[in-house]
C-alpha cells in the first residue's frame, strides 16, 4: 500500500526507540522506502549501524558530520512524503512547538511542508504536564498529526498513559494519510470573508465587528482538501507560517465594499462549483461619499443618508447553474434558528449556517464558534462550540457528505 512512498522516520531519545527497528521492517513490507534521522540521545537506545542495516540507507544524526557539507535538512525534507517522529520525547515536542532547531531532526521538521506524525512516549507524569499538553495542542493546530500514547506498564516503573502507541495503529495512520484521496480535488470553491467597509468620507466608514476568521478557516480547510480556492475578503489571511495546517497557497481577492465584493463574486462564481458566503456584508451604504474629510461643525447632530446594498447571496442564487452549490451565513443575536429557517427560504441557498453573535465566547473576533446548519428541507445539524478550524472542517463534511 506504500509502494513508491518515501518515509522519513525520526527517532528521539526514549526507551521506545528500540521498537523502531520493527517499525522500519513494517514500513518496508508495505513497499515504503525508509530513511532515518535521529537525535543524538536516540543513539543511547538504538545504534546507528542497526538503523542503517535495517533501512538500507544512511542514518542521519548530525547536520555537520560530513566533510563535504550539504544542506541535508532541506534535502531530507524535500525528498520524503511523510515525516514520522516516534517515539517523540517531551523535549523534542517542546522544541518543535517553539520552533527551536538545535539538531538535525528538529531542523528537518521546521522545513517539512508535508504531513508530520508525532507519536509521543514518556513517563505518565510528563505526559500529563500542562506545558507538554499545551505544546501538543499548538502543534496539532499547526497541522501535526498527533497519535497519543497508550496506557500500561512503563519502563520507569510507573503505570499509566505514556507507552508508545501500537505499531500497527501507527502504520495504519501512515497508510491512511499517504493514500487518502482529497475529496475536493477538481472543485473550485469561492469563499467570502470579513466585514465590508462602506465609506462615508475620505477617513470614515460604516462596518461591523466581523474578523473574517470563519471565512479564512473555511478557505484553509477547502484548500487542504484539494479544492481550487478563491478567497474574496476584506481582511488578508495571516502569514502561511501562522495558519493551522496550511501547506501551500490559494488565490486571494482583496475587496472593501459590498459593491466590490458583489463584482468579484459574480466574476468568480461563473466558473465555480460552490460559493460560501461567510462575509458579513453591510446592509446599507452611504448614498453619497464625500471626497474629502467631513469637518466637524457646531451642529449637535448630523444626518447621513443611507441606501440599501445589494443582497449578494440572494441575487447570485438567481444566476447559478444547476449543479452549483451555495452556502450562506447569518449572524443573529436572538431567535437564531427561527431566523435561519426563514432566511433560507428567501435566499435560495442550499445550506445556511447560523451563529449566535450575542455570546462572547463564540462568533465575532473569537477563535471559537458554535453554529447550526440548516438545509433546504429545514433539517438542522448543530456543530457544538469548537475552534473555527474544526467548525470549517465539519461544515465542508456536511455540505459534501453525499
């Protein structure tokens, strides 16, 4: 099942390092080519000669061990299809979480842009340490695949969670990642994000509290699942290095007003398979925009005439082709489900995602969300409070479950 796949196996300093001798054989039986990189401490538990004999390749330990130096951390990262770090010690986990590159293994991991599996193994008290758990959560949010340890008798004499996970399960995880078909391959998905800005004069505008985080999370997830993504947004995505699990890039169209967004959506939707309108589009804009800054006067009140913005979601629904999907969003402060069911009937979309903006622990500017997804038959599915990246993944799963 792994024929032609190149696996880089990283071994750190822990008693479970000896189990990697068997794991190398298991990978090879599945057809994988295996190279090994270790931390210096790992060689206290398994020898370099053993690893080279089993893998039939040089085992890499020190960045500067060859007289004819070459940047091996880059070549190793570029060459492999997956990087498995097992056992992953508490020390290495913490270094990876902090971006510390003080040995060959951590440096390779820093340069690695394909899937990385971490299989931790350590004393149960170390595993339960709050800092270690926070570092693991940070790595998971950065796209690492964490395969937690199992409970049992430990080499240190303790009993609890800390044993390296079963090798067959680790192999299954490796096969699953390397052979998985990205279900959104070949699909073009247009996603909108952020709150529009409607100018009043040269320095002022009408807007809302939308951070764009939900739309950006959807763009990242759709791209990770193989889609051609066009993000139409009022806020730029964070740098690639700061975004959870994103390995690559997609098209971004930066817009400002509702009219700008409408124009961009109409252009991109012509060739799209799906539109996800996660942006918070202003309902109204100034009837007349002052060319210069409006000066303060002695008047206690000022009036700004507003006109209604186009309903992009509703209008695009009238123009779509038969097989195009449209997913809308609505932000409500009360009667969330009632309003959502009412809106989906008038908007003409296939799904409507509703969230409650009255709660401070979710929604605008928060990294978390909790939503209801309503379909055309008014069936409702709830996604309980979780990270917006996880909400985005579940939304796409529900939309494309058939």
